C-alpha cells in the first residue's frame, strides 16, 4: 500500500515536472544568453493558455495542436518586445533590466486582467483520453501526453541550440558578443530571437497546461517563481539543467504536498530555493556571481 | 547654504500642511512621507551599496505584523512601532548574513522571494495572525481630524529621523565604505573594509525604518492582511522613486517619493482598473528614457529641443 | 632572520585545474623580492591568495608568524599587506583623493574621513598626483593610474606591499621613475614583493627573485643566478632557445 502511494506520488511529480521543465527551459535560455531575468515569463505562459483555450472553444482545435499556434504567437510577441524595448538596456545593471521587465509585466498582466478578468477558466476536453492504470497507479492520459509533449519540446530546443545555424549563433553570442559580432552575427537580431524562443517555450507550455490547470492572469507569478527555482536547481542557461531541475521540483512539490499539505507546495519550493542560494550557490550553478 | 534654505522651506511647508488643508490632503501627505521613508531606506542598500534589493515588502510586512500583534496584545501604539522596526532589523541582520554574499540577479531573487515565504508563513499561522482573514488593530479613541494629524506628525518624525540617519551615514566611514563596495567589492575588502559587516549594516538600516513604517501603517489603517502588506509592488515602488531622481543622492529619494505619489494618484483616479498597468508603463518609460533620473535632465537643452 | 611572509606548500585548484601547486618561499623583511614568470604562470593567483581573495586549496600562508590563509581580505589588509591592481583602478567613479583616503581610512584606522583625506593629500604629493586630487579616478592616464594605485596602497601604511605588474604598459622613462619610487619605499621600511613578467625590470632592483612556471616554483635565488638557470630560460624563451644557449656554453 505504502509502496503504491509512493509510486503514485512519484509519477504525479514526474508528470508535473516535465511541464515545469518546459516552462523553465525558455526562462533559463533568456537568463543565460541575455543575462536578463524575464519577469514576463509567467504572463507569457498564461497567454499561451488563453490561446489554447479560445482555439479550443471557438475553433475546436485540440490544445496539443494549439501548442504550435501558441508558440508562434508568443515568439512574435517576444521578438518584438526584445527588439523594440529590452534591447535598449541589454547591457545595463541588474536593477535596470529587472525593473524594466517588471514594468512590462505589470503592463501586460494588467492588460490580460482587463481583457479576460481574474476569473478562473477551466478547459474541459470533450473527449478526454481516459486514465491509464498500472500496478495500482493511476495516470490521466491527457496529463501524460502533455508531459511527453513538453519533454519533446524541451529536447527540440536543445537540438535547435546544438545543431541549427541560429542555435549556434545564439551560443556564440552568449560566449562572446564582440567576437560573434565580428564574425557577422547580428547580435540584436540574435537577442530578439533568443527572447522569442524563450517566449515560445513559455507559450507552448501554457497551451499544454491549459488541459491541467485553471487559467487566469493571476497564476502567472506562480509559473514565474517555478522557473526561478528550477533555474537555480538545475543550473543557469542550460536546457539539460532545466529538464533535471524541472523533474526534481515536480517530485519535491509532489512529496512536499503529501507531507505538509498541497497548499504549501509553493512555500516548500521557495524555502528550497533560498536554502540553495545560501548554501550552494556555486555548486549547483557552476558559475559564481554571474552578473 | 542654498540647500539648507530649501530644506528649511520644505520642512515649514510640511509642518503647515495639517493646519491649512483637509483630511484628504493630509492622508496623501502622510502617504508621501511613508513613501519617502521607503525610498530613503532602500537607498542604504540599493543606492549606497549598490545591491539590487527587493526586500522592502518583507521588511514592511514583517514590521506591520509585529506592530499589529503587539497592539492587539495591549502594547502601546508608539512602542509597538519601535518593536516593529526592531523586529524587521533583526530579521534583516540575519537574512543579510545569509544572502548578501550573492551577487546581481541571485541577490535580487533571494530578496524578492523572502516576502513570498513570509506571506505564506503568516497565512498559515492562523492561530496567531488570523491568516488570510487579516488582523484588526484597535482604533484610537479620538476624532477623525485629530487622528489624521496625529498620524501625519508621527510619520513626519519617522521620515525626519530616516533622513537624519541617511545624512549621518553618508558623511561617515560607513557611507564611504559602502560607496567603495558599490564600485568594486573585492578591492574594498583589500582596502581593509569589512565588507560583510558593512553590507549587513546597510541592509539592516534599510529594514529598521521600513519595519517601523509597517507598524505605523497597521495602526493607521486599523486592518492588515498578508496580501496587502507583503504586496510585491511595495518592493518595486521605492526603486522607481530612487530611479526617478538618480540613485545615491541624499534628498533624491524624498523628491522621488513626492513625484511618484503624484503620478500614482493621477493614474489611480483616471485608470481605475488599469492603474497597475499604467504604473508598469511608467517604469518602462523611466528605465528606457531616463535611466539616470529626472533630476539629471538638462531642462534648458530639453526645452530648446522641444521648441525647435 | 625570520621571514615576514612565508608560503608553505601552497596549492590552489580551480575546478580540477591546478593554478598553483606546492609553492613555498619566504619574503624577508626589508627586501625587494621579485616574482616573475610568463603569462599564465599563476602570479596573480598567488597575489589573490596572499590578499585573501581566494583561499588556498592546501598549504599555509604565514605573515609575521601568524597564519593568514583563513582570514578575510579586510583582516589581512589591516595586518599590513597592501596590493596594487594589475589593470583596473578599484573605485573609478570616486575622486583620486577619495581613492587614496579609502586606504587611509579603513586599513590604518584614520579615525575620521577628514583626517583620512588629509593623509591622502600627503601620499598624493609623494607620487606627484596632487594636481589631479579632485578628478574622477577613471579619467586618469595609465601611468597616473599606476601612481594612484601606489598612493592608495601606501596610504594603507603597509608592512608588505605587493606590486602587481606596475610597469606594464608604461614607457622606459616612466619605468625609471617608478624604479626610483620603489627603491625609496624600501628606505621607508616597506618590504616589497614585485610581481612582473618583464625580467629586465626585476633584475635592476630586486635582491632576490623567485620564478613561477605553470603554477610551480622552478627557481629561486639572486637575479644573475636565476637568469642563467636553464629551466628559466626554457620557460621564458622556449626549448629551442635553451638548446642553443646550451650549445654556446659548451663551445666555450
């Protein structure tokens, strides 16, 4: 019995963690390459969720297909934000860049509140895929599929960074902006693409999350803070780190919720984050005082 | 000499406010003084030491709850404010020792998240704090007009003390050392500055008055809840105020607070459902176009440009 | 004679790479000890270890018979070890006099800011920078920045002064001036560890020289002895040159 419970909680955590990984991968990419903490990230996730919701209600498009749609929408939004606004302060001190993305988020999130209101929306699929049962462990297939899709997307991002032309340019700019510029890379464009890719990951994750969690502009901070925690857990600017960090956080939250009650899941992850920052800022992130 | 005259003029003006104006203006003026306490307090760690602190909400909320709980349990109001300030200060000292070794983004995030944790802790301690239901603070037995003036003058004193401490610190080795730390922390250490103690002291100074203001706030509005006093915006506002007038300057934060409150009030009145968004736009505008502060603009040049 | 500063088997690793391994040497009171080595030999790492920026992975650093390798940099500075910086000037946005005052205020404990600034003026006079006292440090030319660094370190009233590549990037006339300045410091009773990669500079002022190469101490002794050491020649000029040198000496 205890073993079944243990595995049930573990599986729940892993399913959740896959989705978290997808959220964090984009956030981590932007932080690592642009050295900007994108406070907008949570709101991007929410926009992705709304896109999927309305695509399903009005067009009947399944959220898993809307992942592409949401990704494209958010990529465009992200690209424009970076190209038009954030690029102007990209090398400025932390206080400036952080205040800027904060300001942008206040604006964007408040706009969502005005348009969609704070009321929670729930997307109920007309034909849910049912529940998978294995050795006494239950997993809703929709969730499982969302997780697999999320992990697939995260791997795709990894592949893009490793193998594609644009990905190599991003990596080059990250390592040495001056040198990359000399070799003909348009750094401003690359920054914007990077930010766009980060937003794309957020939007896609949001579309998948719409099947699982209620949708409201209010939950954006929740997603944002998870992205923070995962980045510190898994290491900065690495897709693989986001993947590991996401899965770890999912499992920790899942077990923490079991022990302390689900309403404290968030607090547990925050405490974890602060402890990590205090005791092992170098060990986990590899780089100390990265500014 | 000139600055002293201006300072004197401002003080006289502030003292005249409760005599010549109505309760609405007094409330706004009290608010402005409280904001200037936030900004001056933030300036210790953010302006002087150059650490991007987002901990104002933590200090404020903690002070508010400490003061409120004292008052609920029969401690006199003024003493409760002092206790509120001290509780925040002790908290900041311990927190500072733990997180001030972090740099840049990591410090910013750590300081930001503390407020979230505190909020959750207070939310969960329902037995003591009333949790999400909030906490009622005993109302003073006096007329509305008298109350408004009492609170105004109290805040005036708190702000004056904060200003005095800021001025004192910036002219002493502490302020000088913080300036060195801001420019190059490693070099500051090798020059003989005990950077850990200096930074932690600055962090604590930034907490003590903010905490006092929190306790004051609880008495002033008679009701607090975790969502209200640990609101993330409280951490951002002082930064915007200081940014408006250029970081590091002594009276900059005070002027910034006045300006900010004016804009906020304007936005509140005209954009009821969208005031947070407008606030956001304001921040964006400031950061992009005036990163060194409004005071740094050469107005004559600016006017010439506009006229042509 | 007891040493002022002693390094005993000091090692430092960065993520598995050994920047310094098992380095031991003494600095005697009143001498100018040269520390030379090609770029990347670990000279600056060594300075950072002595001044407490990093801690040694193993080994001991002893100053005036007290181990200092676990102390923080401010405590080491107050014990009387000062350094100059290789490239950047520490507090660029502060005025020249404030930079120097910082040294006077925090290391030697001038009791007030005013007193520190007065002391700073004296030190600026000494390095001939008084006319720039109230300009921001960032606006100084390179040679003047080096003087500022020196004045700042002197203001700390050090017993041991680590000069990290003070000659790099300045012309020969200025080098001669600096050498004069350094000699006069010794007369004031300050012991000097002179870190350089230009060998010529070191030879003329140092009483002894230690040579670092790839993080290890490869030679120690009088300047003449060190320059004729085959290992040093190999480290500096490459193995081909060393071989030729060898042949020449055999033919003689």
